[in-house]
C-alpha cells in the first residue's frame, strides 16, 4: 500500500445536537448546514474507494428547507411490504420506506412515521437487520415524542447511525449501497412530484445538486457489482444520470433546465414504479 491524494466533490451536511440544561429544562436543537465543496484528502491506496452518503433524513431536510411540502398519497403504501420477495427488492424498498418515514417526520406526520417504522421492522427481519431495529425501542420513543419534530429527527438520525454501524461491522457494503439507492430514488420522486404540483425554484436547485450524490452512488454500485446482480439497477441509475449532462463542465452553479426537469420527472417516476411495483 502507498499513499495517494484524491479530490472528492460532495454535499456536506453537518448536523450537530446542542443540549442546554438548566434545572428541569432541556433544549434540543438540530443545526444543519449545507455547502458544496471540493475536499482534498489523503488515503491509503487500495482497489476500492469508500463512498459515504448522507442519510435519507438529511436529504429530506434539505428538500424541506427548499419547500418540499407534504402530499400524503405520494409515499409508498405500507400494504405493499409483503410483495417484496427478492433480497434486492427488499433492500431497495427498505430504502424507499426509510425516505418515506423521513418525509413524514419532517412534516410532523407522527402516526404515519410510526406506521413506516413498523414496515421497516418487517423488512429488517427479511434482510437480517433485526438486531438494529429491536435494540433501540424506536416505537416507544416515537410515540413518546408525538409532535416534537426535533426529537423525532434525532430518533431517525440515531437509527441511521445504528444501521450504518451494523452494515460496516458485518461487511454489508453492497446492502448499504442498495438501500441508499432506494432512499435516493424515493426522495427524488417526492421532489419532482411536489415540484410538478407547485413549481418551486429552490426545489429545482436542490434536485440539480443531487448530481453529486448520484455520481457517487453509481460509483458505489459499480464497486459492489462483482456478481453482476446489480447490473439492471446500475443501468437504471446511469440512465437517470444522463439528465445531469453538463454538471461537471458547468462553470456556474449547475441547474436543470425546465425540459430536463420534465424528463427527469418521467424517468424517476418510471424507475420508482418499477421498484415499488405499483
């Protein structure tokens, strides 16, 4: 092994929890900042790069701040959960439901959040992640914090950290990439549909910035496609990536055109329908 320096362009979302305690009072705030940066890092040279993705909650929060409103019938029905039989479908839809839960939490839909949590627990049993869901008392924590968006956000962030640790400890990097692909596709679907309904310039900017995340996601899927089982998913993601043509060549802030948003809407919707089976 030897050292090499690489440049990584990424959306950095720094979230920190600040606690101020005085007497019986406790304040919990979540501070989120976003910026696009090019960071130069030095790593040990190996045959693989490590891809680190934001959580569905972080992307949902960025989109909400840009005006992503709540439309209840957009999310994947929990009644579909028993339709997913292959391991890849289960992982993709675990990501789909994770994004839906984040969307509900960001919009104070507590009962819907609890319903999606129960659905995630079902899927976790099928993809061998039961320990993650069972050890955290998530249902009780959600119910105890009804109406407290900050606490609900913290709970889901905790779930994401636990899942990331579990996947890392059990060398399930491929599973993590597939799950994130599902979450990313669902968040993009929610974004394009809300924009279609309302027309939101800030939301278009957030959708455009996802070019960065998509490039990393495609790289991760390629890296984990040793047995070619992810080839169809890779082809679908590369087809979506064509809508971001010009991102790397843009000297100004990249922004999707109206035509590109329309076409992206169509292709994201088709891919999402293929995954959820509706």
